[in-house]
C-alpha cells in the first residue's frame, strides 16, 4: 500500500483558553495543501522503518507513523508487522502538520487494507491519541477547528483561485515555549465567521496569536511576512506555531514574488502550492 499524506496551513489561529489538562482550546480553520510525503508499507516478519527525503530530527523510533502502527495493532491485534518507507517532503517543524498527516494517513490506510470497518469518528479518536491536529487529516477537507483542534466542522471554502507561496525560514520554534508566550482570550470574530468575508478583507482581522511573541523573538520571520505583502500577497500569515509563513497570490505575480524573495535569501526554502 502506498499513500501520499498532505500538509496543511492554518487560516487564523486564536488561543482562547488554557485547559485544566494542560492543553489549550483554540479557534482556527484548517486548509489542506497540495504538498505531499510518500508513505509505503507492506507486511513483514517484523516491523522496520526507513526514512528518506528531507531530514527529520529525533529518534526514528519516535516517528508518528510508528506510533500510529503500534496504536492500530494494539486495537486490532490481527494487523501483522510492517516494513514502512516514508519519503519526507512536507517541511518539518514548520506548522504544516507533516508528522500528524503521516500518522493519520497510516491509520486510514491500515483501516482500508485490513478491512477494519472503522468510521471517521473511530479513526479520529485514535488519531487524537497521537496529536491534537491528527484528527483533521482524517477529515482532510477545509474545517473549522475548536477545542484542541479535534472538534471539526467541515466548511464550504473554495480558495481555488489563489496560489499559495510558502516560506520556511529554517528557524525551529519550540511549541511549548510558543504556548507559554500567549495571552489567551476570545476573539471578537471567530475564524469561521471571517471565512465568509472576501479574502481581501482578511489582512487585519484573520490573526495568528503566535505571531506577536514569535516576531518579537525572531524579527527576521516578521520580515518575511512583510516581504510577502510587499510582493503582492492579498493575505499572509504564519501557519500554526511556526515558523513557516504563507501568502495567497493570484497566479499572475506569484512566480515573480517567489524569485524576488529567493534572490534576497538564496538559502531560503520557498515553494508554490495550492489548496486541495
């Protein structure tokens, strides 16, 4: 079995409350992106895991794909060991959900391969044990996210007219540190409500609460957001807790914007994609 886990961006991200279980409640819109890893597995005498493509820090034994396999085998002992190959292309540690997507696609693919008859709610419940945004990749369509991000409401959101320029500054933002900087509170408008407005109106109202503290600590990230707007983005933001940024462009000027930003920072990871 081979599948192609995709990335995501957050359209707005407001941290509304700190919970008693040490998690946070949030208000966000998840948008799946047409950037993919490749995940292949087949039955084996014992489980093995091979990682290629873009480097992933940490111990491969802690990879979310293996966590997903082990969790599924705990719940369905008939699933045999697997040889797994994961080719990484989604930027790692960038707020684009690559690891979470890999895990959720593993759950989905095992469910399909072994005819387990899990419905979406069943898969989301297991996926949540791995990570807060894993359930989104079970749904894998534009969704309004609440609670930890696992309470999902599908949205009729069409951004097909826009191309998306993504910048990965190469700066690792520790998630725990980022959350410690946030002043929680309810926004005047939910991200879902803002989705009803034209994209051209999003700039000053569709906010990511992580930007203020992260831009203060890492002003070069703020500079990249400014460059996205300077080169024609109709809307730009950081995704998740960073450090990747994205801008929505029309197709007429996105290549020029990419070249201009890249010429000023040749080592920068930057690419063009679209919403799925």
